[in-house]
C-alpha cells in the first residue's frame, strides 16, 4: 500500500526524558495533523546521545510510563523511536521501538555498538543479538540503528526476510570537513542510504538528529530514499526539520520488476559460502 | 597541494551554531573574549557576534606596556567592524607590581604571567557581564603546546580549537575580518618585533601541512618522508606534540575510590542540557 512517512529531525536534550518526550509528542501530533501514517524519530531521541554514565539512570523498561504514553499516542499513527531499554537483569540496550495501533509491534536492539574514534557505546550498553523483519500495515519492515547499517549483512538479513522498507534511526556526528559541499559524514551516509536501497530494492527511511553535545554536532539531513536509490525527500542539514514523503507501492513494484535483485539473490549459496568461511576460520 | 582547504561557508555555520547552542544551553546569552589584535581572537569575535548578536559580546583588549601599539589599534578596528562591546584593561600595573618582587625573570615567565593575568580579567568579566569566556586557541598552537596553560588556553568553550592556522586564515577571509589583521605576521606580542614563526623556527603553513597528515591522517614516518617532509622536522614536531600533551589534559588525580572523576565517573559536560 501507499503510505506517508514523516521524519522528525529533532534536537534531544542530553539526559532529559520529560522534555524529550514532550518534543516527541509535539512531533507526533504534527505528523498526525499532516496526515502521516508513520513518524520516525532519531536514535536515542528520548535521551540524547553521549550519555556515558547516565545510561543506567535514564534507561526505561518496556512497561514504563513513558513507553505506555508512546503506545497510547500510536493509536492512529505508527511511531518509530529510539531510547535506552533496561531489562530485568540490568542490561541496557540502545533500542528502537515500532509502535502501531497502541501496541509495540517490534523492538530492535542495536547490534553494532561503535567503540572507536569518538564513539564509546559498548562501554555503556549491551549488544543486541538479532535482526528481525516484521509485518506492518505498510508491508514488511526492518529496523536498524545507525552503525547497524554500516554492516552490509544487517540490511541484507532483513531484506532476505522480506523487508521492503528499512527504517534507520540515527545520531550521526558531523565530521570530516574538507572543501566538499558537505561534511564527510553527510556524503558517506547519503551514499550508504542510496546504495542500500539500490542493492536491496527497498526503501530506506533514515532519520538523523541535530544539535550539539559537548561541541559535537549532529548533522541532520534525514531522508526518505526510494527503492531505486533516489532521495524522495531530504531534511535540512544542521537544523531542526520535519519532512514527509509519500512512499508508493507502484515504485517498489516497478523497481522489483526492472531489477529483480532480491528475487535472484541466492541465499543457499551465500549461506554455504559463509559457513565455509566460518569452518575454515581458526585453522590457520 | 594543500590538504587543508575547507568549505568555509559550512564551517562558519557549524561554528556559529556551536557558539549559540553551547552558550545558550547553559542559561547564558553572552560571551566575553580577549581581543589581542591578532587574527585568532578577531575571528572568534566575528563568529560570536554572528552567533549571539554583537550587543551580547564583550571584547577586552589587555595590553602591557611593551605590547606593540598597533595591536591595540587593530583590536579596536576588529571590535568596530563586528560591532561588539569593547573595553581596554591594561595589565601593566598588576604585572609590574608582581615582577618588582622578582626582577630577574626571563621572557617565558613574563609572558606566562601576562597570559594568566589576562585570564583572571576575562573570568572576572565573565562574572561582571554574566558571559561565558570564549577560547581563542587554534589547533596548531594547541598541538604544539604554543600557549600558556591556565592563561590564553583557558576558556569555557573554544570555537576554533579544531582549526589549523591555515584554516583560520581561510575562514577569516569568509568572515571578512579586517584585511590588516589577516595580512599581518602572527605574534604573541610579548616583546617588540616578536613573530610566532621566527620563535617556532618554521612557518604555520609548513607545520599545518605536516600535522594534518600526522595527526588527522595518521600517516607513518615513512609516508611523511614520501610526502616530502624532512625526517628531522617530523621528529621535532612529534616530540613537541608529545611533550606538550599535559597542557591538553585536566590535572591527573590519584585514584583511591571506585569512581574517580573523569576516569570511571564519566558524564558529558552538557549533562541535562
């Protein structure tokens, strides 16, 4: 089916759950008013990014009042939003929710927690252990969080499960200034989103945040990318923004007929080769 | 070919937004900075004026009796050009009163004392105006340790600390910093005729090209030789960066508890903002 997706490019406050929840709520109301079927927020939209030792203090469980509130807000609009999830055994995950019809449809726990350069996620958070696509009224969806998308296997696994839309929540720091028109991180992400969409004949809904934390900027530039890799709608760089795109079933159909890459993908061969690699590892 | 060319329009936006957001999220709307008459502080004045509005920026020129009079004249030209508040607080009485007690001091001690005297004035003006102190140290001098710890290196936030001097020149062109300030030879202005490049023994452009490859691109010594940098120069700069590293860190703390500040008690400064 055709659907309308909004990307809410917000500026979360670091460690301020109530304020961020209020901002998220305002954007949900706006998306609903504008007739959107789905609104996507950035990674860790509820908490801010460079949390460090704040992680245990701002982590919430799936039955927390904040999540209950978000569930209520999803009665007539689907919502995808990032937060820190705490479990009963005191692990903390960089998680994203997909909510619809007042219920949690899916939870994704970020698998690839970057701990290099300016990143230090795995010091503070536990690692997710699966990529699972899920059914929604917009077709099959796969959710990823930021760094996950930089691992080819992640969107591939989701596509093999039949996902036709990849929702990617992000908190990407802006860096790599040269004489190019955009920052290095902007150029890399735009290439990644377009390539992922093209390789997998799938749409990519990428929502990044803006604002500064301890001098580090988040560059925004959220975008909806069609299954042929072209950007359907792109948010401003380095500014709060709210963009909406109409995601058309006909475009997906056309692309999948034109270049049936997913139909032709040889999963058993890939599996066989990967198993061979795994079995040969450690022999040398 | 320089690898240091940057998109100055994009850089301007990032730094202006940085000042506005990082100042205002503390609940303050104003900035204060020392204006030396040189290009670094001139650039910060222009950036701050754009970010906070010139009426919310206080520039203080703090000359010593041996400072080149041209410096103060240039500071005034900069303040007029970007429209910020401007005042002059000479440091001669305080610095001379101190050195009357220690007459036999060398240039380094005198220079450091002056830099720290200026720092105390800026932080006092921070309280006076309810304004945050904006840093004016660039990446070149921070890496080389060419600055005074708790002196000119002290600030609440620094918009230009990730820019090499070569990039300071580029952005100053974009911001239309007065021509005479862009064109003059960089100087710490501690004594008459002093220039940075003479004192350092190499030019900023040379060392910036080297440090960009060494620090940002993490090139090995072999690669740097292939890029045309003499081995002795590379070794000298590596040593300078290493030996001045203490200036870029907070004081180290003897650990006895389970949670020591900055070691295993880690929070962003923007905690709750």
